[in-house]
């Protein structure tokens, strides 16, 4: 994913690992990661409308992982992703509820200047945090979870990648630093879903000029 105004490539992508993945469980690369997704809705921008794409993948057990990608027409600097785990055909013997699932958003970002990069956020309790690569991997939940947004900052570029999310949909956040990469993950609660109670995470990204 390249941000055209700044010419920066944020998402890290290889043949075996794409830059943005979503899972249906707490396990790394669980169902939803490598399943085939079908485009079920496509709206191309015209007459000032909103450009969007909706994808859906079968993750087994009567469940689908649905993802809508769009750029809001009233805020074209923002890239928004709305994801859901939805029960479509859950067996009658289960009382209408699925297996335990967790919507885990797993983006991998490229660090052009790893030693000059960090993640910054204000937690729910008002405390301020700056997390660098030396922290390796760290979960944040409860009052220490980011209060609706966190930012990956590259001080050399003078740019930040701001990720906003709904704290009511996110149970915990994970920062994992790799070699020249970082994951900023959003995890929902873990629970069964039914037709009336899907799991959802809506979040968005915006590149911020810090100079």
C-alpha cells in the first residue's frame, strides 16, 4: 500500500505473507488468513460518490469473514476497513452459536528507518506511551490500551501512520517488532457468534505529516 502524496510504502508484502491479514482466532495465521476471498460488492467512484470494495471468505463452521475497504467521500485522506465475522449456517445442535472466534487484525508495516521509528499513543487511563523496537512484543489491554488511536512514527521521514479504531470493539492491542517491520494488531473479544451477534472491528488509517 503506497501513499501517493508522500511516495511511502507502508505495508510489508512478500510472496508468502501479505501486508494486511485478518484471522478468526487468537492463533497466528488461523482461518481467514489464507482462504480465498470473493468480491461480493464493488462501488467505483463516480459523481462524488464513495469508492468501496466488499470481500467475503468462508472460514468454516458456517462462518464467513467479511471485509469492506473504502475511502470516505467526505475525507479522502483516510483509508477505512470494516471487518466482521458473521454466522451464516451454524448447526442447529449448537443453539445457533458458533465455535469460539476472535477477530484479529494483523497488518505488517515496513520500517524504512527502524532505529528512528516508534509507536506513540495515549492510553485509556491518560498515560502516554512511546514504544520502540527494543520492546520486541507487548500486549496492551484494559486501561493501558490505546484510547481509540495509535501512531507509527518515522522521525527521519517526518511522517506518522495513524490508526484509529472503536475502543468498544477492541479487547486488546499488540505491538510486535520484527526485522525492519512492525505489527500493530487489533484483537476483538473471543466468543461464539450468532446471526444476531457478529464480531466487528472498524478502523482506519491516515498518513500524517509531522513537520
